[in-house]
């Protein structure tokens, strides 16, 4: 089983409003990420919320939602909170797939490609590749859970992608470079 952790705890300070609630193709960015994860077979989904968590409570209510009271500390705290909750719910989970809620083109097909690549290789990290970098969505084998749990502050999982570069398979995801951080980003998305 693969755990999927959607990171949606940030305050969207550059956007000026909760970007998780921005509408794209008749649904919010957060719900788009949830729908992609729900469509992935043999998975367990945890949504990590922080800032504005009362406004962001997703549907359906049966999802596992983890409130990260330390969301202001940064992505590391949210990754750790999400994996702790995932392990509490599904202690035998073998992989975790980390997603961001502001990548509107991360769909079920991409998530399944990442999972399939892991199953069909000896590599233990499968990362999305775009604009000459590796990033989310990214899948980690259970052997990295302790290091993911130890992340703090602003440091995200990229630290592990660098440290264990010989364990990484890069999965092309050109549209992964499209993430929504500012009103201008959102305007470009709507006009694309």
C-alpha cells in the first residue's frame, strides 16, 4: 500500500487568499489534488492542513485530515505531521507519495506512473522532473520514513533527493513547473 500525503497547510501569503480554494476547471486546487489521490488504487490519503484549516475542510468527510499546529514552521513540519498520521492509520504502509495542493496538473495517471516506476525498479525514490529540477509529487520508500519524520522548518523533501541522488528515478512531468503561488500564476493558469 502507498500512503499519499497532500501538503496544504501553508497560509498562501504571496497569493493574498487561500490558494487551496482557488477554482480551476470547476473545482478547487485542493479538491483537484484530493481527487487525483482518491483515484489511485491501493492507497491511503492524508491531507495536512494548517492555516485557514476551518475554511479548507475537504469533502468527502471520510478523508483523513491532519491538522498541523506547527504549520508556520514550514513544509518540514507538515511532512512530518502527515507521515506520523499516516503511520498511525496504516502502520504497514510501504511507500509515501508527497503531493502539493498547488500543482493543478498532478493527476491520477501521474501518481500511478510514480508508483509503477517504484514497483518495477530497485530504486527507492521516484521524483517528478521538470525545469531541470526534481520535486513533487515524489514517492519515497519506507526506508526513508525516519528521515522524512525528522525534517524541520522550511526544509522539504528535496534535501533527501539531493542526499540520495543515486536512489532517484526521475519521472518526466513538464507541467509540474506550473504551481500557483501568486495572483499572476493563477491568472496565467486561467488563461492557458
